[in-house]
C-alpha cells in the first residue's frame, strides 16, 4: 500500500474491514472495504507489472459499475491519474479526448467493447467477465510503493473532462489535496457518518457522480450503491430497498419521481436529506418533498471546485428557498462585480472561490488555467448574489446573460418563474440577435403530459412576477429539451433550433 496519507482506502479498510463499501444495484454484488482494498492492490500490481508508472494516465470506459472503483483506487495506489471517459460521447469525440490525455492504459467494460475498439492505449484491459476476475485474483498485489519525498497531496489524482458546452472539453486535473478537501468539506457540512448509505445513477465519469457524494460517503465508511438505472420508479425502489440515508439527483429525475402515482404514498423513513444539483430546481419539487416532512435542498458546484462548495441548513430551507446556502467550512467565497471589486450585498456578480479543494490545472492548457485564477481565486464564470444573512443564490452563467434594450437579464430568474406554472416541466431561456433590442429573449418549454399551454398564456403568467422586459418574446414548445452529454439543458442547440426556424 502507499506509505502516505493519500491512500485513504487502505486506512479505511484497516479501520472498518467488514463494513459494506459498495453494491452493484443490477447484480447485487457487494464488496466490503477489505475486499475493495484488496482488489485495488491487485489491479495496481497488474498495471505496474504491465508498465504503468506514477503520473501515467489510466482511462476508464464503463457505465456505473464496481470496476470503476477498482480502477480509481488502483490508480491512487500506483500514483497514476484516473481518467473516466464519457461513454455517451461518439467515437470521434472520445478519440479526441484520448488523443489529448494520452493514457498508458485503457480499462473498459465488456458492454462498451464496440466503442472501446476505436480507442488506442498501449495497455488495454477488459472488465466485466471471468477473464477480468481471473486477472484480479492472480495478480500480485502492490503493497509497498514508496512515495517520493515531496508533497504527495499535490500529485494529480484524477482528470475529469468538462462537458464542453462552451467549446472543446477540457481535462480538469484534481490533485489528491483537491479530492481530500472536498471529501472533508462534505463530511463535516452534511454530517456524514459510517451509517450513511447512498445510491447513485449519476454517471461516474462526471464529478457529480464520483466526487459530490460517493467518495465522501466512502471516506466516512458508509455504503455506495451504484446503478445504471435512469428511470424514476426503479430508482425510488432502490432508495427504499437499500435504506438510503442521503440521495443526490438532478431536477429532471426528481420531477419524474414526484410525477409517479406511487410517489404519493411512498415513504422514505431512512432518508435524512434529498439533494439536487446540476440545474435550477422548480419550487414544485421542494414542496413535494416538504409535504412528506423530508429535507430537500439544492447545492452548487463545478468540476474545477471539488465540486461541493455550499451547505444549506435544513432549518433555513423554507425561508431561503432557491438559496444554495452558506460556504462550507473550508471554502472561501466572494461575489465580484465587473469592475473587479467585491459586490455589495444583494448585487449580482461573478462567484469566485478559494480553498484547497480547487483544481490544479487544465490539462495541456496553461493559458486557460492562468485565466481561470486571479490571486489564487477561481473565477467560476457563474453569477450569483449574497443576501443580508449571508445566504448565496445562483443566478446563471456569465456567458448566458442576455442584454436586451440595455438591460441585463439572467436566464435563470425567468426560467424559475416559468417552472412554477403547473403545466411546465422544463424551461430554458436564451438570447437571440435582434435589430431593435440587441438581443431578444426567447424560451424553449417542455410541458407535462396531457397539459396544454399557449405562448400568450405563458406570457400572461409571467406578467407581474418579473419585469416586463424579462418576459420572453418568443416561445418554442418541445416534447423534451435537448441535453448535453452530461444531462444538462443544451442552450446552444436551442439557439440553433431558433436559427433553423428562421431559415
């Protein structure tokens, strides 16, 4: 095992060897911490013998499966860099990422063999079968890899590629320090213990899937149930079957869940917190969980910052709705105006973050890394405000801001109003070029099944709730809003759809 503090799985395994660490929801396979650690040692030994050295990248192509933990913890023991790949991408997109990160090894699940065949790495290993289990069993475990003198915490731990909604995906490099401090922030702020159980269907190639909750729960000695499930009803059943105590999902999944007839009578006696992230959450979702006496709150994060940054006190949820809360204990936050000065209370500005949880660099992009920081502060590109009580609110992406007739409009505030309409399932707002206004506000809307709504009805619904200049001038009704590969609403595609309509 590594003789430094970064091989925390070895330490956790020594503390609680027989506790259940991970469960595969689809197969029922279960690993104790001792088993998880032993498998990681053996895979690390195999990879080292095959030629993987400290600092080498190990790419992983797999849906939510226990083999992802094999790879991550083997990399930590080897001091290699774990690079989870987005299996939802096309072959050409994946090739571009593999060419960028130049992995020494590729571990892929047999289910994704057709996709993996088009990717090159000097060492390849197929998981998900008898042969893989044989390799794990036969490998000589890596037990004593001495860390070199220096700061082990500063070594690269993982590289997660951003969604690429604003251009080419960037490899976000997180150090062991970044990962560790995110786990500490999360455990302290959310009061995680070895009794906690979570289920995740968020993809493990995404920081929300791997870092937001799974790794903190494992660090605390709890249990992580991994699932490929994308349907609300089976996920709700998994939450109940495994007596989950804390759950993180995106608003779309929560919306699907509360729309289930079974939700009205569903009980979640073990859950102390439902968490939402990735997009603004409609008030109706808050109300559905609060009506059951359950704590429901939103979070905010980004790949470059852990991702967790804020904590919402359950006692403040009702009075500070839509707030992401206050900074976690080990996170510094400030709101900065366009002039570069700290914004006044209540004023909107860019969210800047500082702390040991912040990322190291963008892989092979020194200029982008340099522009992301100012005096040690990470410029997130997200806009927000702070109220007089110290609670923070997310307003939207800086690049999404619309200037119409000289007035600044943040899409999120318009989207939130439309989402309050009982017929509206999803809503997104974009700015379109306009000769009169500079930009005209346009909306894309998806309705709940069996609901009808016209442009005029939705426009009238917004009157009096937001300024008149913020109300969309155009509406596009769709069955479902287009999404990016990481499940976020694709506003670029919505703008393109409007352009295509205009010829």
